[in-house]
C-alpha cells in the first residue's frame, strides 16, 4: 500500500478524507449531548452481547427478547449483590466516623449534646436573629445568594436530565441487542463496495484485538479484586470485601486502582481512632497487601493472562483515553478503546505487515508435513 505512487487524484482523496474526519469529529463534539446516550447504549450492548448469545444459543432460549431480559436480570442481581456487600460496610464506617467526630467535639468543647446546645443558642439569640432578618442589607445579601440558588436548581435539572438520558441509553441498548447481528453486518455497508474488503479485514483485526484485551483485562481485574478481598480480610482491614470489589472494578483500567491508596489511608486512620491501634501499623499492613498483590499482578497475572492482548500497552491506553476525551468529551472516553485498536490494527496490517505473521507461522507445520 505504501509502495503506490502518490498521484494528484490520490492526494485530493486523501485531503478530502482528512476533511471528512475533521468534520465528523466536529459534528460528534457539537452533538455530544444527543449522541452520548446512543454511544453508551452501544457500549452496553457490545459488553452484554456475548451473554445474550450464551443465553439464547447455549441455554436454548430461542426468543431474543426473553434472552435479553434474562441477561439483564442476572446483571442486575450481580450489581445488587455487589452493592449489598459494599453499601452496608460503607454506612457502618460513616457511622463510626460520625461517632468519632462527635466524641472528639465533646472532648474539645465539653458540650454534652449538640442538638440541645444549638436549640439553646437559637433561643438565647432570638432578638439578634430577628434583627438580622429585618436588616436593610438583607436584599443585597439575597441578591448575592440568588445566583447560588439558581446554580443548585440548575444542578438538580442536570441530574433529572441525566436520569432521562440513562433511560434513553437503556432503550438504545435493548434495541441494538435485539438486532445486533444485522446492525454489525450492516456497518460495513456504509463504505463503497470496492473498499469493503479493506475495511472488513481492518475491522476484524480491531475486533479480535479488542475482544482479547477486554477478556484478558476483565479476568485480571477479577483476580485482583479477589486477592484484595482475601488480603484485607486476613489483616482485618475495614470494608475488606467492599474495598476489594472497588479495587477490582478500578483495575479494569490498568494502574488506576492505585487511586485506592487514598481511601486506604482514610480507613487506616479511622480504624486507628476507633480501636486505639497504632495508625502506622494498620497503614503499613494495608500497603504490604497492596504491594504484594501488585507484584503478583505484574509478574504473574498480567503476563500469563493478557498474552498477545498486551499489544495495547497501558501507557497507550491511558494516552488514548486522554486524547479522545479531550477531543470529544465523555463520548471520546467511550470510543477511545475501539478507535485506538482500529488505528493499531491498520498500522500492523498495512504499515509493519505484522498482521500476517501469525498466519505464516500457522502454515509452518503444514509445509513440514509436505502439504
């Protein structure tokens, strides 16, 4: 492909293609709020499609709608189970935090009951409070407060819009899953007939790499979550199961689980204040678990599980998320991985010619056998 002479016609088509790509990026960014539910729906459909196929063809549930409903029920049960493991422990830790803060304030201020103290303060300062509300400067204060009030109302409206958008995304997901094979096969038809073999080969390469990477990284994240649950349980760390699940979910993006060090420090401080144990002993124990599991991940799990899927280096993945996120916002974060794998597949197939190497190796036994 690179050996072809660059003619004026080829140059013009290349420029038109670049202009079309730039226009597509601009339109996608401009219509981001409208397109976001669709992209989220397509992402969810892509992730759930293997499970829907399993239910329909392996469990012999012939009806596609029923297969989708069964899959969604199972997913909701899994999410509910995870929530059940995380939320109660979080509530318990926040209750402990409130108790410790209340205890600290009692010791510092010598106030036995804060609600009663607040009620007494209001009754003792009743005249001052009335004078404040009758003050002539109150309208100026109100004018200063009104923008903040409108900001709160705007945030509430944004939350409502987000809920509606989520429901629309779920509808998109359902209808995409309903005719997934037809939509996936029809995607190639947007290209001219003579260029369809090129795009078909490219999309197949990208899909293979993407599926391999998602499966591998998902398995790595699962192993990391289980190891953290076990490690934190052994040392008696607060929210052991919840923290392990949270770190496992964060591990779906490589090395992002390092951000879990922040709640680890907070929970260590909370346990030290609650039990009287030395803070550094608790923190160093948690960091030891973190370090051991990180070594197991880097030396055993990632090399053995990921295998060839490591063509997507974590640094390249994080860079692609940053670049596409800056270009297209949240939509860019959703499509960063498939677009990056598509570009890498193009580079390997048509620039370095590495896409043909596995096929050549696969033919070596046949050549030795005389076939």
